[in-house]
C-alpha cells in the first residue's frame, strides 16, 4: 500500500530541491566568472634583486593594471629555478599560478635526469617576454679584437686559453661550448659560483676570457679595462653597436638566455590567450625597452603557440650541445 504524501513531506522535498538548485546555480555562476577574479602569483626561481626577479617586478604591476587584479611576485629560490618550476607544475591549471621561467629550465632536463617535472610537458607556455644578451669579454692582453680574430685565436691555440662562466649548465657555459664545437677547438672551462667575480678576474688576468651579461661587459669595456669581443646573440645591441655578433665569424650562431611566462599544463586556452594578450600589451609599452635595458634585457614578445614550438626546439639544441661536448652536472 502506497504511503500518502503529506504536506510536510512535499514541503521538505521542495525545500531540498530549491536548495540544490540554488547550489548548482551558484556553482555555475562562480565557474562563469571572468578571469581573473582574484590575485595572480608570478613565481620566480631566483632571489630578489637578480636579473630575472627585476624583470618579473617590471612586468607584474603592468599586468595588474591591465588584468584588474594584483599580480604578486613570489620568489621560490633554489636549484637554479627548479623549486619554483616544481611548484608551478603541481599547481591548479587555472591561470592563478604562473612562472617567469628562463632557458635554464630547458637545459636542466638534460643534466638532471631525476627532475620532479617535465619542463616541456609540465607547462603550458603563455608568452616569451625578454632575452638577456651575453657578451664574451677578454683581458686586454688577449690578441683578438673581432669575432673572426677571436675564433681564429682559439682554433690556432687549442687548450691554451680558459674561460669563466657563472656555472655549469648555464647558457653562458653551453653557449661557449657551442662555440667550441663549431670552431672545432678546445678551451678550458672555469665555473664560478656567480658572475660578480668574473669581470674583476678577467681585468686582472686571473682568467683571460669570460662570458657575462651585457650590462657587466659594456661599462668596463667602455672604460678600457677589458675588451668586449663579441655578443653571443645574432644581432647587435642597441647602444652597443660597436660590439659585433659572434655570428659574423660563425654564421647562424646564437646563444641567448630567454625569459618566458609559463602556466601549469592543462590551463584553459581562453585563460592562456588572455594572459598572452596582456603580456603583449605590456611589452608594447613605449618605455619598456628603455627600462629593461637598465637590467641588460631586451623585449622579445612571442605568443603562446609559436613559443611552445620554440621551447621544444631550444631544448633540443641545448641537449645536442650537452651530448656532443660530453657535459655533466658534476663538471
């Protein structure tokens, strides 16, 4: 026998139905809220005050103004950016956790086989933003003033010269190893713990050659304390057009650290597009090149699609250099 429906049971069911409908409506409304509706974190894998951090703090407030939400720089230092990379790779793919990564992420997978994340598959590229040009400097006693003279000097004297960089596995190091491979010569690598002592040691003759940032090289070269032999990217630097590119002697040569914004893998395309368009507007600001130049950076915007392909290409190139030159993390 069927139990009769009482006014109480009908009212209770109606109330539950209304509550459920309200919950679903609220969830749908929340899901449809425009991005972003809360602050965005931009992780940096290096300490405050460094070059990558400076670029993050240059673009973050400009992104905030365009997005209508604060973009907060979050320094997660350690392991040459890998700690920050791990945090972003594990974050929710909702656009609220980003990373200002650099080329070292693409190099690391070839030197650190036990990485906790895949720098290609673990992220969704958003946009490339800057390059950080490098310059080969030499003590004034080194008998080479042009890229061609420099390459010839190294080829004619294998093993005679040494060069300093800020560490094994940096673009500084691999860029010079690429030079060695193309010139078919040998130059001893002397890794320093950081860049601050390289320029003084080159000036004093403790080490004859160094690979340093453009800002570190240009000031001392203009003062006549060392020689800026070549820039390692294939175009001349604005304001330092007298420094010829190494590609003048080695056609096609290019070794330049890049900075790019990454999101966790699986971040929705609409959010990536919004962020990429925002960064495009930031990089098109009339003063951005001048401000970036003070930190030795050059604006180099590239949208998400082309960047994704370029990251794969760059990673493969560094992997080839590492294999050919038999480089290991222990060197």
